[in-house]
C-alpha cells in the first residue's frame, strides 16, 4: 500500500466519528432538539414535542439519530424517558474544526510568504 493510500485509509477511519456527528447535526429539527436539551436540561418526548411543529414520532426518530451519534441519551423515570444532551461528544467536532482551521492558517501563511517573496 502506498503512503498516499495508507494516509487516505487512516484519514477515512479518523473521519467517521466527526462525519457521524455532522450528519446527526445536519438537520434543522435535530438542531432544534439539541438546542432545547441544552437550554432546558433533561426532557421527555412530550416536552420536546410541545411547540416544535412535529409529531412525537418524528421527535423520537430524531432523538434516535442523535443517540446513535452519541449526542443524547435517555434515562427511564417510571414510564417516561427523559432525554439529555451529551456535550462531551461535541469536543470531537470542535477538535476536528480546529484542525481544519489550523491547516487553512498554515496554507494561507505559506501563500502569503510565497506572494511576498515574489514581490
């Protein structure tokens, strides 16, 4: 395997975590659910559905997508499940975006040096 192919394989594996998180957060309804959980602490599906303009089934479906991405988890309280946001998972997204930002900064600095050298 060439070094380029090996690098792509490693990069692909490393991107699966952030990709899953970005996919889960890439829907407006799911972002609204996350926002509600961030601002209101653990909540039932009934409370999350109130004023959301979508059905309980839709909110449940979105919660399960967020759960598979590790962004929320539920806790049973009697017959009711309360959903809670898992903020530590966003650290993966933050690190990924910071790494991209650093690479852009490096490339822009290299471009600036090149342009200044040729002037």
